């Protein structure tokens, strides 16, 4: 047997014997501080994973909607449809929009949910117009939770800017109508409304 194989075999034997000895020895009872720390961890896990009214409210979006896509400041309106369904049941909602924009086929997929730990509404979107992925987060802007204001950053290839801030406003009007507004807040002192999606059913 070569020298390195002998050393390796000896080392493996020592590790195995050490593991057997530890397994045979009675475990020390956990200290009170360890038990308290474990309880604190379990409480955090429950708080981050429990479903609440914010997740329950997502169910009101479920189903098929007609969509009007408007570009503020112009007379341009495009039509489409949206289908809301659960991505993860009771937690994360998906919205798949298909239609046209500026005369071209348009498709967008958005995941919407509520981060119980951060206590924020979260939205992640991808679309057929480019290869970017947008993430925005924020909170409800009023006590009725009828509107949420989210903020994120995007890379604006038309202007050549990176990490340009934008805002998304989600307005729930009633069971038959809700609106998503997209604002450019990096254009100057006054935000510019860029796109408005109006959903009806």
C-alpha cells in the first residue's frame, strides 16, 4: 500500500471511531437559552409563512379580465386580455396579459404577492417588449388597502440609463374594475405617467 493510501485509511478510521464515540455518548440536555433561541426561530418562521388578510385579498383578482392599455399624453389605446391564477396557491398570484401595444403583439407576466416578513406588496414582471425583469415593492397607501404604491428600478435602454427609479400604483376600484399605473420617477422633479392598464370584467 502506498504511503498516501495508508495515511488516508488511518484518517478515515479515526473519523469513523470519533463519530461512533459521539453517537454512543449521551447528549447533553439543551440549555434554557438554547431552547429559547429555538422557540424564537420557530416563531419567526411562523410569522413569515402564515397567511393573512393581505394574501386572502389576492383572491379577488382571480379570473379573466379585459384590458385597456393606454399611453398617457397620447390617444393610443390597445386592447388585450388578462388571466389571473395562483402560481402558489393562496400565496402568489400570477397575471398573464396578452394583447397589442403600438400595433405589435404584446405579452406580460406578473407575479404579485405580500411579503409577510418585510410587510410589503411585491411585484415581479417580465414582458415580450424587452429582456428585462422588473421588481417593485411597497405598501398599501390607505387603510382600506384599495391602493398600493410600489417602487423599483429599471434599466432604460432608450435613454442609456441604469437603475432608473419607477413607481407602480395598484388601484382596486371594485369587483369589476382595477387599474395599474406605471410612473417614471427618474425623469425629473415631476413623475411622468407612462402606461395605464385598466382591467374590467
